[in-house]
């Protein structure tokens, strides 16, 4: 190495996705819902409701997404990715 130069070591890639836990939904009569969940490592997450993406926190282990425009008294499918 040249005098005054610094070394850089890159980490190995993380091949396993973060594990989800503590998923909670608070539905409100005004057609909104708040969905919260945790991951076991910092991760960007997106909530998908009826095929529509709802962004959550960009990074961290605790995540929240607020969904609007839901029909009251209706069932809506969702998943986190």
C-alpha cells in the first residue's frame, strides 16, 4: 500500500431477509388504518394493501404505515415486503 493511503474492507452481503414480528392493525371508521410491525434488523419496508404500495419508514426496526381511502366495513388483504 502507498504511504498515506487507507484500506477499505467491504462487508459480505446479507442473503437473508429481515424477520417480521408484532404486526398490528388499527382500523378506524373514517376509512384509514395504521399498520405497525417490527423487523429483527434495520430494513426498508413497504406495506401492500389490495395491490397498492404504502411506504413505511425508510430504515429502522420499528415500522408504521398509514393507509387512507379504505371502505368502512370491508375486508382488505395486506402483506409487508
